[in-house]
C-alpha cells in the first residue's frame, strides 16, 4: 500500500516521460504486480489522450500577416499616453536629480494628502462669507475680461490640438473633412494671439504669455498646411505638441483658473494693475 | 550626447516587431489554450505583447525571450481571471463565430454534435482547474514544457509545479469520468 502511494505520485512524471530508465523499470515492475495501480495508470493515460483531442486554433496566413498591424495600433495608443507621463516624470527627475526612489513615494503621498485637503476644502468649507464675495467682486473688470479671453483661447486651442492628437489621419476619412474647420479655428486663434499677449504684458503673466506664443506657433503650422498636405507634416505637428507638453500646460492653466483660491487671482490682478 | 526619445522609441519598436513576428503564433496558441477561444486569445496575446513592450527595457538577456513572454501571458491571464475579464463562453456559439470568421461551411450535423460534446466536456473539465493548475497543465500538456522549465518560467519551485499538475490531472479525470461512456474514456 505504501509502495502504491509512492508509484501513484510518480505517475504524472511517468505519463509525461520525466523519469529515467531505472525509475521507469521499477514503475513497470510495480504495475505488473498491482492491478489497482495499473488500472489507475491506464485511466490517466486515456484521460490525457482525450485532453489531446482538444480543438486547436486554425487560422489562415492573413490572420498572422495582419497581427502586427492590429497590435501596433494598440501599442501606439499606449505609447502616446505612456510617453506623456514618462516625459513628465523625466522632466521632474531632471529638475530634482538628487531625489532617491523613496522620494517619489513620499512626494506621491504628499500629493495625495494635498489633493485630500483641497477636496476637503471644497466640499466641507461653509459657504463663502458675504464679505469675501464682495472683495472678489472688487476685482477689476479689466483682469476678469482678459482672463475670460485667455480661457476661451486656451479652450479652443485645446479642442484643436486634442482633435489632432486623437485622430489617425490614415484611418479616418472624417479627419480630412473636419480638418478644414480645425484650420479655420487655428487661423482665428493665431490672429487673436498678438492682441492677447499684449494684454498679458506683465511679469506675473510671463508663463501664460509664453504658452500662448507656443500655441500660436503650432496653430500657425496647422493653419498654413496646404489642402494636399502630407501625413508626415501632421506627424511633425503632433510631435511638436507632445514635446512642448502643450496639452498639459493648458490643463495646468485651466486648473489654476478654476481653483477656489481667490488670493492668487487677486495677486495677479494687483500685479496687472501695477 | 542627448538621446532622441523618438529615435529610441522607433528602434525599440522595430526590434519588438521582429520579436512579435517570431513569437506571435506561440503566444497566441498559449493564450488560446488558456482562454479557450480565438477572440479572447487575440485579446490576451496582444495584451501580453503590450506588457512585454513596456517592460522591454528591463528585460534581462539571461532569460529566454520566449519564456519571458510565456510568463507575461500566463500572469496577464491569471490577473484577468481574478478580475473576471475573460468570461466563460458558450462553446457552441464560439464555434459558430469562429467558423463564420474563417468562412468555413457548417460540418455534418452528427459529427458536429459528437465533436462539440467532446469539446464541451474538455473545456468544462479545464474550467474545474484553478488558474495556476490550468497554467501548469497547459504548459506541460499542450506546450511540452518540462516540469523544471515550467518552474523557471512561472518562477515557482519544481515541487509546486508537480503538485499543481498532479491536482490538475486528478480534477480532470474526476470530471471526465462523469462522461466516460459518451466520450469513450
């Protein structure tokens, strides 16, 4: 009986031919003497034979020829979203080269905590006292108007750029139809850029002004494309958007604009007046 | 000299394309044996290649690329099973879908019933296994991996591989015993 247990546990290796010849001989000798183990072995052998009859995939050559094509389009989407985050991480790392691995985890925890406090302030702070509302209403109309113009400019630019980044001109016929509209919007935005930059002519708005200049350059490239443009030109523009982090910068500006802290707005407004 | 990220990415992509072309059929076959249908196999194999691409920079040359991709595929499948991403499909409707995709004519009804019953039994038997048991069984039975190779591919001990395989075989036998007459066991 004890020997049966030993040979039963060996059956898997025997069935899959993972025993040496000496072990095999011993096993066969046991089976000749033990009908119960011989039956068990036979059953397992025929069961594995049944499992070999499992249907196998039969796919023709064209399936394999197109496999990479299907995979690469999925990969491209992943790379685009991944490289954006990766570039951002590299940029942060280059700004703070001394930060060790754990530093990022601490930073992440701090960011989470800050976000928690931020959300908490929004959700659980009692409604803004009347006095503060009055204070904020004293923000000069001048800055509010400029800010509104900037927001609209950024919003429209974002839509044009996102339309460009998220569309594959090789696959979507609609792209060509919509592109003329995107060019028209780009042209209008380019025309607005100069005036807008003049209104932001204060050191406090240097970064915003730079962003508008960068956007102006890209939008001008879009607006100036010929009707018979080359797909490579689109690719170059896309790379420009990606490398300059334009969508990310717009997002940051949007976050600043929608932030609940009116102090920053007031500070900016004061500097604008000065 | 500063490296150009786009050039690096392009080179990496070209190298990876070669690897995919070399291993696509093997990885797809493994994915098929784990999921049981071509649709999920395509999804799983591509997901595994994408993970492979993302970890390509970290791939150490001391392991075989094939084993590395096999490990990614099995782990991706086990994770997906945990999240119940791949649901059990009605095997007969899967046949119909796949035959339609290959534009094959419908087989003789009697043969179809027999085959599909057997196939149904096999798939159901495999469903009795835990993801780890099934992975080990698939690698040994359909991919001729030695127990030692399974251990190094899945990064578990050979003893664990043996006991998982033993349990898998016992479960398969117990399940198929219920249909011994019908399937000629």
